[in-house]
């Protein structure tokens, strides 16, 4: 009877522990990046956030329409003004702040997308538990859709993806977050700003874009992944005394991944099983391509040079040539370190994970492809990879819920009904590759 009561209590506890919308700490410092789908903006900033006094300080630099810019702005929402500060020239521009301040929080009407581990849960320090939420916000410029990710413990912002009519998807990523104010003086305008006169702002400049992004940032709370999650590390200083080295990911991994393209034609999610020792990968995925949904179950056997498309419902198997070399999950030796950062926060246990981001080029069959990869500092567990192709632009692969080892080794063995499958190849069709599956 006692065991039954305990079981009921555990069941109720699990239901009661469903993630709830939350508020981020009212005082925070850290770094963030902002990028747009159109690629006309890529900005990086150190930020100081005061939810109590409704103040934000951003010291940032970036690219706007292929032109570099440097900005130091102070947003004072209570006063409705923004200062653009130039400490070198001792000049200050004062402009109207047209957006309302809403604290960093997941709105109460947000819908939970899911809970995942970024990195790995196999070893302490290799991952962080995060919750992703979605919803819509009523802004002065219309309805904005958002997808925000925060840590389960502490509600620390990780990233936000939001859609605007003017710029499409805008990605904001947070890193190196610390609870508290590193320098409270950041919120005090310099003395040379005391005589600044209020000026009107051009609506198509980097400063207006940063203001727009900042207002949307505080109108929900943060996400994913995609491109800015990799770019964010460029501001990080890292541990210079223990400079990160290129590394190999665990030879046996199980988890999930997502793949999306810059042109929005493809969005796929898959459960994967990875065996670098025997050069085998299993992907069970679903997604949409050109607004058409698809389901795919494939087994890649690189040593044999074949790929199986498996359909358990119909007990059918399609065998195809896999004419590519196996490339293990690894940071190549010639990769260049972009930087080291904390996803989430280092202020408390379970609130963040230390990651390294690397960049380089891969020599493909007929061309060179650029990539940016992020892995955990401890364990070299994959977080995300950006891969550039001329056909789809940037391809973004994000890994989550990674576990070291094979949860089901049987996944890497072809089913019995695949035994008699004949090798098929359509005329004029290229051999299958990993990315051609998506």
C-alpha cells in the first residue's frame, strides 16, 4: 500500500512540475547577439539590464548592409529617451524611445513547445535543461510571433526567434549571463549628455534596428538557435590560460536534432543514433519541405556504402548507394576558435553550460563550404552547426537531448524485411549524402 501511495505521489508530483511561464532575474549582465533573416544586420553587444528601474545599456558593434558600426546606447524607458554615447569624442545624441518596457519574462499565455537538454545529461557540466515557449505579441507595429528559450532553473534567457513584417525572422541569443549588475554606473548618462537635445531618428539605421530588437527582446524572453546561437560567441573572452583545443565528440551518441535552411524551405526534426566506431547513423525524422510534410526513417552504413529507407508500416525497404566518406562528429584540427561562452548563466548550478565555437572551411567534391560549429567545453558534445551551401544558403543543425552511448543498438541494424532489398539508383540522380536527406 505504501508503494502505491508513493507511486501516486510521484505521479502527481510530475504533473505539478510541468514548466510554467516565468520571469527572469530583474538585474542581469551579459552578452547578446542579434541577426536578421535577410542578413543585413549582425550585431553583438554587452548588455546591462535593470527590470526594476526599466533601464538597458547596450555596448555593441556589428554589420548593417555590409557596413560596420559601433554603438553605445542607454535606454531609459521611464523617461522615454535613448542616449547614443560616444565616450571617445565626448558626444551624446538624445532620441525618443517609442517602445514600451516589458520585463524579461515568458508571458502567461505562452504555449510550451517542449523541454530539452542543450548538450548532454550524461555527465555533470555537459548540458543545461531549457524550456522553449511560443506565442504572439501585440506590439505598436502589429502582431509579432516569437519562440523563446529559457533555462529551467532560474529562467535565464538563452535565445529568442521572433518574426516581423519588415525584417522576417530576427534571432537574438544571450550568453555569459550573470545575475546582478557588473557596473551599476552603466545606467547613468555621462556628464557630457546633460545638454543633449532631443532629436528625431531615421527609421532605417542600425540604432533603430537595435532599439526595435531590444524592445521585442523585453516583450517576451529568449531562444534558439539557429544562426545567432553560433555567432554569439564572438564577443566571449574565454579562458585564455586554458585555450580550447579542437576535439572529438563521443564515438557513441543518441539524441535529437533539428535542421532548417535560411530560405525557410526546410524544417526537419529527427531522433538520431550515431556510431563513429562502425561508421553508422540512424535518423528517424519528420518535417516540411516547400510546405509539404514528410516522414523519413533512414539507416546510413558508410562502410558498406549504402543507405536504407525503411517503412515499418508497409514492411518495405529502399536501398540506395551512399557515395560519401564518413565524417565523424569532430572539430577539425585546422578549425579556428571564435570564442568561449556560457549558454545560460554561470551564477548558479544547472543554469548554464560552457561551450566553444569554431569556424573553418571544408573541401567538398566541387567546392569549398564554410561552417561554424559549437560544442561543449567538457565532453565535446555537439550543440549546433551552421553549414553554408550555394543552393540553400545557411543550413542550421541543432543537437539536443544528447546521451553518451547507444540507447538501442538494434537501431543500427537493418530490419529483416530489408534483407532482400535490391540496390536502386535512378538515372541521373546523385548518390545520397547526409544533407541530401533533409
